[in-house]
C-alpha cells in the first residue's frame, strides 16, 4: 500500500515537472542563476543564496565520518543562507520525483544576519545521475516555494503547504507521509507565537511540532508551527495565519513583500 501511494505521488510530481518545463519555454523569467564555474560538482544556484552541488563518489574516510549508508556513494547537496522551509519543501518534491533518499536536514543559524536560519540538505543515491536530478528539481522548485515568504526590514513570515507530504517533510518536521502538511513561521518570534495560535484556531488541524528560539529553532528569533490533517483544513489554517501575520509584521516597517509569486 505504501509503495503504491508513493508511486502515485511520484507520477503526479513528474507530470507537474513536465508542465513546468513547457511553461519555461514560454516564460523565461527565473530566479535560478545561470552562472557556471566549470566544475562537474556544480549543479546551479537559486533564490535564497542557495547552491546545489553533487559528489559522485564520496571519499571513503569522509563517508564513514558522515555516517552515510554504504549503498549511497553519491550525494546531492543543497545549501541556502536564507530560508529553510522553501528548500525543504522543494526537496520534498525532488525526493518524490527521483530515486533518492534524504540523508540529513540541518538548520544553521544564518539568514545573512536576519531573524531566521539557513539550511543544509543532503540526498543519498546509488547513481550520481539521481543525486544530480534531485538537486536540479530542488533548485527549480525554489521559485515556487519562496512564493509565500514575506519580509521587511524587521522580520519575515513563511507559509508552506503540500497536499501530500513526502520524506523531506517527514525528516525535518515528522510529517505523516502522504497527508496534507502546512508550515507557519513568524519572525520576530513574538509574531510567530500569535500566528501559530491563529492557525490552530482557524481550522481542525493536528499539530506536528512547535519550535521556539530555545526549542528546535537553532536559537533563531522565530517560531515555527507544523500542522497536518485534511487538505482543506490545513490550507485554511495556513491562509488564516498568513493574513494576520502580514498585518502584524507591517506594524514594524514596510508592507511585507514576497520576491516571487504566492502559490497557496
């Protein structure tokens, strides 16, 4: 049953990626960088100061210290200085569409001096082509997953939603695979507490995790709430938090804006 479910999810993701490929031929505007450095390990860069790399054959000694599964000699690496939720959600789509596994997800305190943190995500694969493809999909998805990230000079808000969570969401937040999943982030942390309460009151959702500066948020000045449940309820919960969050953050500075296009 689990294999059948994941097979359907992978099929849906591949259809969406094919559609996106066709759309890109018409609309060429993208946040993904076209810069190249001449190294085979380099895959590309994207919004959020995100870089994608691949190692075809990890050094044996380093492999041991990294505690990688022996079957995964190739790894894909995605690291960003700004944001973690967008990268994780993008990686969630990538792992659905490729024969890879999420090895690790880490949240360094960063955001280029802002209130939140950065991200480090690694994919494991038996074949380097799978690792590279996972990184490519992740970078490509970032234009979309950054759509509901809003910021001004005082802080930021982040909202994510997927109808079917996969292994990246499970790894990072404990999300049930195959169920709807939502992520609500507010910084400064005081705003995060408020919109977390708004989100839970707005719809009948299950709280998966709650992270505050001293508990699970890398001591960054933000609060993160992860929820799951019925698709409509999760979406309603995220939208309600977004409406309130934008109004509140605007009192500390300019109207919060997104650098791409909202998708929720």
